[in-house]
C-alpha cells in the first residue's frame, strides 16, 4: 500500500508539472502581447525562474557548487539554459498562433521522438533503452494523437 501511495503522489506531482507547463505558455504569450516582445517576455520568465530556484536553494540550504565540481562536469551540461531559451522563445511565438493544445501536442511529439533517439543511443549520459516495436508503436500512436489534436 505505501508503494501505491507513493505512485499516486508522484503521479499527482507530474500532473501539477503539466499544469504548470501549460500555465507558463499562457502567461508568457500574454506577456509577449503586453510587452510586444518575445525576447523580453522570455527574459522575465527566466528571471522569475532564476529567483525561484535561488529561493529554493536557500530554503533547502544547498551549498553553492565548488569550482572543482563545476570543472568536472561535461561542457554540454552547461547548455540547458540555451535550449530552455530556444523552447521559451518558440513557445511565446507559437502559442498565440496555434493555441496551447496544438503547441503542447506538437511539443510532446517532438519530445517523444527525440527521447527515443536519446534513449536508444544513450546520448548525453542518458541510460540506454533500445528502441523496440512496442516503444515505436507508442510513439506512432502519440503522433496520431498530435494530428487529431492539431487538425
């Protein structure tokens, strides 16, 4: 029973993350319209996120990373902000044009297809999980779902 409760709790957190994701798209698109700038709307989004993560680190009393630990990390591990900015910029522009449901559907399709590739080849330190017929079928059904939501 404790495992079931943990699974429910984890699932609810994932649902809250999904809600937060859609809220982010909506508020960023609205801010873009108000500011007349996707770049400044994205900046505000990242500034708010940076402040929240700083507060979280302080509340959790996480120590600042040591220079030696930062030097040991892969060079590409520092590029997450770049990819986040690409994602935020694209979402700020597309959500008002195609809507949140279509955007999220297309986004999930892109995530699923690229995730299969990352898993299959173990890219960027991701544990390898070979692609098989079941996983490909799931991705195919997801893409069909995207088509149904989008059109």
